[in-house]
């Protein structure tokens, strides 16, 4: 079929998926062992620590590419652990602001050196100095192409009707 992937495209796709899964697994193991965090929780804390310390739930969901309901659950767990606080935005009463606490910043600082070591050893050590800019350029173009699509926070969700049909519902 004309729509099939060529063998080299399929091979590249599977190599990317497998490499990503292996890296994600190693990072997740490190984060759980050193900080008691899931990968998503680390992403949320790291985004907050890298910003002014405060983002809306929508900004966080779009930034980490995570569902709104999943983000709400994860933010609740982080809040319960004293790593973030949540509250209404003074600028938009529909928005909820998430703010990293001092304990959240300290945890990011604690796990970051090990996180960097895992990423360096698995992703960057096998690359030559010439590989790095090429890989960076390729992945940036792919990411930017994917990010050109509307973020998940503005797309409609499917819901099941009583008959089992999938229907689009406004978000």
C-alpha cells in the first residue's frame, strides 16, 4: 500500500520507541529510588522549579503532555506530600495556579544529579560530538512539528453515550 511505512522508516520508528521506553524506564527507576517520585511528578516539579515557581494547571498539562484528569490527580498527590500548593489565579478565576514549595525545590535538587547521570550515560555517552547537534536538530524539528498541533488542553474529549457510541464533547 502507498500508505505503508518503508522498511527503513519502520526500523527507525521502532528504534526510537524502544530507546525512549528504555530511557524512560531507567529514569523512572532512579526517580522512585532517590526521590519517591514518578516520572510525571518529577516533570511537574522540574517545570515549576524552572519557571518562576508557579504555573497554571493548563500550562503544566500542555508542557508535560498529560491528561487534565491525570494532572489533577498527580498535583493532588504532590500537594498532599507538601511539594506544591494549589490555589485560584488572581488573574483568571477559572484557572488554578500550582506553586512549588521549598520542599518541592529541595527534592528536585536532590534527585537532579542522579537524573542527569542516567540521561548522560544512556543517551549521550554513545553519541559522538558530531552526533549531538544532528540529533538535537532532528528531534527539535520533530517536536516542533508535533507541537504545531493544538495542545491537549484545547482538544475535545471523547465520551461514551448510553449506546456505546463515541461522541465528541466540548472541553
